[in-house]
C-alpha cells in the first residue's frame, strides 16, 4: 500500500513537471514510478507509464530538458545578414543555411518554442563609430531591439550594444538601461578593434554599468566576423577589467572559443564576478573541461547556456545535447546552467568582495573602488 501511494505521488509530480515543461524530470519520475509498479507486479500500469516516459523522450528530442534561458541570441534576419559584409562572411564561415535564419522576430519566437527556450537575451551590434568600410553599414539599433522586446516582453530580454568610440557612448548606455529598460550591455571588442581593458573607451562604460547595476556580456575567443583582429578578444585582457571593477558582473561570451578556454576558465575560477557562456558552439565542440567543471561548486553557478542563434540553431543544440550528453550534468547543474544562472545575473545585486569582508567584520576603506 505504501509503495502504491509512493508511485501515485510520483505520477502526480511527473504530471506537474510535464505541465511546467521540465521534461527530463518528468521522464525520470515516470521511470521511477513504473519501476515501483513492476515491483508490485502490476504490468499494466508499468506499461502505461513506460509508454508515457517514452513518448516524452521522443517528442522532446530537440527540446531543452527544462524551460531554458538562451543568454546570447541575435535577431539577425536574412535582410540584415545580406547587407552586412562582415556578418555575411560569418554566416558563410558557420555554413549557415538561410532557411534556418529568421525572416522576422516571430520566426525567432517560433524557433524558441521548438527548443523549449522560454526566454532569450537579444542585442544588436553597434559599430557606428568604425572607420572600416565593412562596419559602416547601418545595423539594427538599440531602439529596434527595444521594439522587438515590446512585442514579446515575456520571451525576450534586451541588452544594449554601444560602440564605445561614439561621443555619446556613456549616455547611450544609460539610455539603454533607463529608457529602453535593457537588462545589460553587450560588447564585441574585435568588431570595433578596441581592447576590452582600454581605459579610455571602455572604463567609463564599465563605471556606468556598475552604477546602473547591470551585467556586461562581451565576446571572447575567435570570431567568424570577418575584417576583425582577434587579439582584441583574448580572455586574459578581461582580467584587468575584473580586478578594476570588482562589482561589475562580467560574462565572457563563447568561453574563449577556438583554444583560449583555459584563459576563460582561469578568470572564472579566480573572480567572483566573472562568468562564462557556452554560446557559439554545438555541445559536440564545447571543451570537455568546461562540461566537467559545470558539475563542480567552483563553476556550477557561473556557467550560462547560450546558442549564438542563428549561427547555432536552438533545436539543433538541444538535439545534439540530448543525444551525446543527456546524463553528464546533474539535475542541479542543468537547472543552473540552462536557467537559474542567467536569471540570477539580473536579480541579485552585484557581488562585492568588499561586502563579504565587511560582513566578516574586516576593515575596508570607505568608498573604495578596487
Ligand atoms: Zn554573438
């Protein structure tokens, strides 16, 4: 009787998980319940829930195991890619098939639905102060992004993109957060040819982001963007930023992809305020060290899922993940990497070593910045 009750409550929990789109959990709970029915010698019920479990597995083969947050998705439409020489070369480099590229924002939402992605962080790529011909094209503006977010406020999270060489760069950062209600800023140091630790162009912006309490995501590693130099996106340069802005939440996009993941990992390891995201790579090519590290307390709260859509497709990402590593991450790691770490970036106050020291009764000079 007791076992029967247990099985029944497992089924109830499984149905709840299913309704909330926590598919991996629902599958596991159905499996556990059917095990009990087998033990109780009730083959009919066992068969019924085996079917239920198998149906979930089949129908969600390209879905995130739980409602995911894609921390890095570009609303680059076909029209956008075709008019931008650098982006066009990137699309070629990624062997991007144009049928996977959205025509409009509704397509992006559809692609999210097809992968159980609840929310996506979207942003433009502002290179408006560039003197390189390929980057002088008129790209999507922050206002365009804000307009997309207004259409799907529950599904999209806007980040601002500001070319730090713009004379009004700091004001634009402030406008992005205060007026356009963006939740963070995105930078691509290679696209603008400025090092991320550049004190003239970047530091006033970081200072403003600290003041506004918003995270910064910035490109690291190699890039498909043509006409750029990737010395600007070596992760090691962000070490200066993390040290000089200990209360700035800094996300190293693409984990230093292309061979610099060790640098990215060592920054995440040593700085409480540095995170990395997995975007720009299929699970097949994300380095095993990063995959393994995500299960450890040093990294578990600091690794964030992202795709780099449309260069990496959302459903493709999860169909590969479900095939090659469905059980590599613990349930807790999956919850954190696919969802909670990204959400926490926007709700928790910026981490400060000063606050920790003060709470331990240690002395910290007043108004200290670094
Ligand atoms: Zn990107």
